[in-house]
C-alpha cells in the first residue's frame, strides 16, 4: 500500500519530534547528574565525593555513554590503615589535597563546560562497597582508577594509576590526571608547615632564650665550639645529600612497598626511573659515604703516617673498597633505568 506525501511528512515530523524529546531528556538527565555531583562535592571539605554501591550505579553503571564527566576514584579500606607499609592514609591525604587544589583552582562557574563540571574526585571504602570493588576488579591496595566519559566496562575501560604515578604524591597524581583527561588541575596548594599561632610561640621562645644563648656563645661553651660535633655534622650532611633524604621527606616516599604478587614480601628496590624508594637512597648514600670517608682518611690521616708500607696497604685497600662501592651504585643505576654505563677508551688506545 503506497504512503501518501502528507502521511510521509507526518512520519518524518514525528520521528524528528521523538529525537528532539529524547535528546532534551538525555541532556536534562546529564545536567541533573552533574548538578548532583557538584552538590556532593560542595558538601565535602576536600571536594572528595564519598561513593557507595548505589551512587556508583547512579553515576556510572546506569548512565549512557558518553557521560559529560570523568571520575577519578581512590579505593580505600579502613582495616588496612594499620599496615603502614601500604601508606594508605598518606596517599589518601595527598589525594584529598589534589582534590581540594583542583576545586580551589577551578572556581564555580555557570558554564556547564567548565573544568570543575567535567572532573570529580571520589573515594570508595571496601566494607561499604564490596560489589563496586568487584566491578572494578580491584584486589590490591593502594589503587586509584580514572573512569572516562566513554568507559562502559568499569574493569576494562577505566584507567588504573601505576605505582610510579603517585610516587611524588599529589604532584605526580596531577600529572596523571592532566595527561589522561587534558584537564588542568593547577598548582598543588599545600597548607603551611607552621600555623601563625605556632610561629608566634616559637618567636617568643627564641626571644626569651636569646640572652642565655648569647652568654654561652661569648663563653665558648656551646656545642658549636666542639670539633667532634662539626665532624659528625659534616658526615651527616654528606650522607643526607647523597642519599636523597630530602627528596624522601618532601615527597613522603615510603622506605619500601608490599609486593603485589606476594603481600608477605617487601620490595626495597623498585625497578623504574620514575620512582625511588627510601631504602634505595639510603643504600646508595651509605656506599657514597664509605667512599667519602675513605678519601678523607687518605688525605687527612694517612699522609701523617710515616710507615710507607702501611700507607701503601691502606691506600690499596681503600681503592678496592671504593671501586666495589662505585661499581654497586652503577649496577643499581643500570638496573633501574635500563641504561648501561661503561668505560670509554679513546680509539687511539685500541
């Protein structure tokens, strides 16, 4: 049966109307989800949204792709906070700092396409949301995962953050987020080390202590006048410098990590140039300190020994130990970075 021209136009208009209505409905639904996420974000001090199984279903599994937002999720477990080698609390604090910095650097805007409406920081606790852990396939902590707008399968389509991506805490987390989402997090806004009240109390204590300290200085009775203290201080500063201890303190690097394949096994040396554990730095610092002390022995003590045989034996032993220590450092560098360091001989020597 032939369809008349009038009937054909009616069908076209009806199809267009249905398409427009469904588009407007979907846009309204997406707008409601973004508004709800912004509301939950504003209720959190750090801007981290606490998710549960119901909210995961609402914002992820029951929504159509592409979504107008991305979620970066920190997986937590309260019962594992006592395991200090996992550093869950430290990582959670850095994640919260990253979220609060993002919120502070991206002020609220009526523009629906603003960065603050496209990226949300969330957390999931294991006891509250075990089914969500299963959906993401998370079976080891610490774990952080980014769910993009087009992710359909939470396990296969979301992007996990590697160990090296949070080696430098909030700063490296920000680099991961920016590289994956193309959204600028902005500078990390860390709280001051001392509050104004603490600074005031310290200033008052120093002013009270100054007269007594001045009397000690003029009398030459302070620790700074002791040569042994200067010697120990010099050795400590040398070790502190070559071991990367300041890097470990600033970045809050762990001394070791738990092996993902065997939780009962600890990893003291991490292969990969993007991350350095505290134990690695201390091992290299110890080797360098040995070389430095042997050099100081040769230049300040050995030259005063009159027995030539003793001088030669100590010199040979010092060179052998120094060669062994430097060789271990080079071996560790080759193992971590994959780059080989070898001796270079001029072509004329061949």
